[in-house]
C-alpha cells in the first residue's frame, strides 16, 4: 500500500499546508493502528472549520477496504488546540459517546480516539459527521413561536434523557469517577483549583462569591450523567428535530441541577428561554414532571451562581492562555458576570 | 502626535477589514480576524477611559477598606493602614495606577473574605463590587459563529 501518495492526492482541497498534512498523516496512522486489516485508506475533502474554542475541528471523508469490502465514512476529527479553555480528556469523552450509542440520547457515533496525541500530535477524537445545523440562539430564532417552543421543549427532553441514562449499567462510574461527598463542593473545589492556576491578578469579586458558594454548597438529590455544557450551541437541528447533542468533553457524573442551573441561568436566557412562554418556571416544572425530581429552588439558584462563577473562571483561563501566546481569541476580565451573580445571591438567605 | 493612538487603532481596523479580510477565505482564520478587529474597535473606545477608571476605583476601594478596617484582624488592619498612607499615583502614570489598583485589590480580596463582617459591610461590599463591574471600560466583544455545520459548536464559552 502506497498510502502517502494517496493521501497527498486526497488532501488537495486544503492545499499542502503543514497542519492539514499532519492531520492526514496522523489520522491515517491512527486508522491503520485501530484497523490493522484496513487497506487503501483514503482521506479526502479535508476542511478545517470555524467554531470551537477548545479544539480544532477538521471534517473529512474516510474510506478503506478490508475482507468485508469497501467502507466509507463522513467524519469529523476534533483535536485539542494548543491553547485550550477546558482541561478535559479525550478518552473520557470517547467512553461517554461509546456508552451512549444505541441509547435514546441523540449523539454522534464515535470511531477512534488518540487519547494522548501520539498519532495526531494532540489528543483527538473521531466521530460521525451528523446532519443538521447549529444555532446557538435557536429558541429565539426567526422561526414561528410554536416551533421554537417545541424545539425548546425538545432540548429539555434531551437533557432529561441524558439525566435518565443508566450510567451504572454502562459502567461509566469506573471511567468518569463517582462523586465522593457533595458534587457541589467537588465542582467548586475543582474549578477553584483552575481559578488559582490561571489567575493573573486579584479578583476580589470571585473570591467573595467563592466563599459564598462554599458556605452554601447544597446536597444532591441524585447522581446522574451530567452533560456539563448543555446549550443549543452544542447541538445540531434538522427540520425541527435535534439530530445530535455535541461536545461531551465536560460530561461527568454529578448533580442534575448543574445542567438545569446552566440552562436557567439568567445570563444565558437568550440561549435557552423564550420570554413569556418558556422561562425558568416553565422549564423547572416541565423538568420536574418528566424526571420526578423535586428540584429545590434554593439549590437551583446556587447552581445558577456557580454556572456564572465557572464561566468567569473559563474566561480567565482564556486570558491566561492568550497572555501565554497559546490562544488566539481575546477575552477580557469577566466583569459582566459579576452583577448577575450578586443579584442571584440576593435571592438566598 | 499624529496619527494619535485612536487614529492608528481605527486605521488598523479599517485596513484589516477592507484589505486583509476579503483575502482570508479560511473560516477559522476569518473568525480569529473578526474577533481581533472587534477587540481593536473596543480598545479604541476603552483606552482613554482606563486611567480615569483605575484612579476612581483606587479611591473608592481605599474608602471601603477604611470602613472595614476596624473589624478586621490586627495584622490585616495594619496592612490596610499602610496602604491608606501611600499617596495616589499621578493620573498620567498609567502603570503606577495599575500597580496601585492591584495592590489595593489584593488587600480588598482578603478583607472581604474575612469573618466577622456585619450585614451592612456585606451590603457595602456588594455595592462596591457591582459598581466597579458596571464601570469597567474594557469589555469582551463577542463575534459569534452563528451557523456552523457538521458537529461544530458555536464557539462561545
């Protein structure tokens, strides 16, 4: 097999720039390692796409032959960028997506993982390219109100399917780790460690809010599979149907209110809510009805505050990476998140 | 000095948008470029406000620290006292204003997380921090990728 010649021909659409060639060569080697019987591996139509702050996204077509015949896939390769906002592990994401295969959670089928980047130079994951388009403001798009409400309900339905996923049956506990003690405290501790690592200057606001969160960390009603970044911006929709929930890099076992706190967060209202029709009260009531969870209002507000605090830490990570010359988007101190957090804190005793 | 800083920043944005951007066909690079231009435009407006903001924030932060000082542990109270005695830098010295702001905010962070503060103190602390957040001159400018396809999220944190 003269793979290099085939590869150089098939990557012509993106030219011969080095990153593209590295992807072609690395992915070929990864496929060869995972499918030793594969012959005539062809990778074509490689395009690096915009979108994604933590990873490079390359879409391409792959084909090969083996004893069963010819195979072809429309795939996407997600490779960790040199500067990243989230310290996540590709093998964990691969494990979650593999476990979800065949469940009622719409998610891409995964094929291969390069967990430590030995083939692609950075940790990478390869999965099916799914149909549909992504609109991060889908509930407030130009579509008719009825269809927007239906879509918003569908998003909540998908969230409840994730939370109902039988993670014990799929043995995800051994891969993701079961929370010891309160998930709220563990989350706060985890993100506080990140905050201390990336902090470049004093942020009294975040220190003050951290202490407030620490004193009020709630107990969890249940331990579920948490998506960790649930939003329309991480989903594909086609003809009013959610075809895939994406970006499972932050999935873990934890408190379901973490996801619910993310989508009822007032700061991200435009992404998840529809004024007068699908607001916090309707979302929480629907969630209670579907899942049977009680959803304590005070606990949910704690998770709302935490969502913003975590978001602020992610932005500080972006600033630190930018200053180090590893990240190419410019962020500012997340002062726009401070006032909403104080307003939410005022709701609790 | 012509072109002044604002004119240079605006001119750079114009050239990037009119000359460079049309030649950038790679979607990832174009997203990065759009973000950079948007940030440069934000800086054009924000830059003149930074020094006055720091000076005003130093003054109100010092006033808040003076309010908290009596109920704080002695060692911290002493450090606040030393900070209060230092003169405020000249308004034209941006670097000194920034260094002073960092210094007072380090002490503020420690002070507002101390035990023993009364509800009135917490009220004053939240008011101070909220006001500062509202007045911060430099803001993140979102340049969202609104319609990506093929398993690609929108690129917002």
